[in-house]
C-alpha cells in the first residue's frame, strides 16, 4: 500500500514532535508537571513562540531563555548558562567564554526552518544570528544553518538536501570543515560516523543527523542507534529532521507517548507554517 504524502503541516508537526521524542529518549526521567521538558525542547518552543511575534526581538528571545535557565535549566549545558548570564549583563551576544562552547544552538533552531520555509535568505540569516546569541563561534552558527537548510528541504518534500546545503555554504563562504562534512554524507557508511568519546561538537552533530536523514528510513531505528552508539546529544535533532521528512504520523506510538504536550507542539507547528 502506498503511504499518503505528508502535508506541509504534518511535516512541520513531525519536526517539533520528533525533536521532542528524540530529546525524551536522550534525557529520560526527572520530569515533573512543573518541568516537563529538557532545555532543547524548551528553547525550541520559546523560539517558535517568539517567531510568531512581529517584529522578532532577539533580546526578548535570549531574555526568555535566560529566565527559564534561572528558574529551571534542566538539561542545559554550562556554556549556555554562562552565555545567557553574560548576555543579560551586557545586553548583547557574548564572545567566547573559555575554550569550549559546545553545540547547543545547533539543536534548538528548527522552528526557524518552519517559519522561514518560503524565504531562504531569512532562514539563513535568522538561523545564524539566533544561534550566535548563545554560541558565537562561526562554525557552530553555520552548523545550525546547515541543519536548517536541510530541514527546509525535507519540510518541502525533497529528500536529497545535500546539493542545496552545499550551494548555501559556497554562496556564503561557509567553513570548509562543514563543506567537507556535508559532502561526506551521501558517500560514507554509518560506521564511518564519529562515535562518542565525549560531547559531540557542532560539525559532528550536523554530520550525524544529516546522515540519518539521508540514509535511515525509520525514526525509531535512528534513535535506537544513537542510544546504542552513545550519541544521545544528537537525538533531538535527528528526531526533528526525520519527523520533518516523514511527518508526524511516522513517529511510533511508543515514542509519541514519551512526548509531553504533543498536541501543543502540533499547534505551534501549524502556526509557524501558516496552517493553523
């Protein structure tokens, strides 16, 4: 039987719900009615809500993130905490703090791909500047753009996103390390992906999730492999990309049951893509 082609709204819902499903797999336990989501989902939801405001205010986005970090902060990395404290103190994006900033911003920018689906220029610019609010290293910010360009193609029903991502990087003189990583995606086997000897950097996360979105037919199998390989830091983003590719109906019931307020995420996705 031929499966129905997901609508744009179903793909958008799949992106946000799949993102939350992957996050729930990677960081199980500890949830409460007052704190049902980990940082990646909270930041994504706050960002999605703010993208619906006009005009979009970067300071307000960072301020809401910082307020939640003070009040809860479950699953938030040390770098992002420090970056948000510094942002509040000086009212502008931070420069590097120490030598390692992590890859957090790569994992929570998916709502921009949905909201700016019809405007590639706004998608690239918006993703870069919002990622740089907390992660100013250009490689990290461009990695977030790479993922969102791929997500936009998947949301539009195109499975082969690699040429578009490479064209975007070339047009913007993006980091060579990302160009090389994206080129590898269609060519390498899964066992050539980097496995975890510690937290993955932004380039490795982008390569892993793009590889899964390009090669792996099933979301649940992708998440199972990430868990087995010790790559849980990529699970939310992988779930989001495969959800964008296949739509919300492709998320298995067992994964869906772990997602808090899936209906609310579906509603937010509908507003972002203009179908609500």
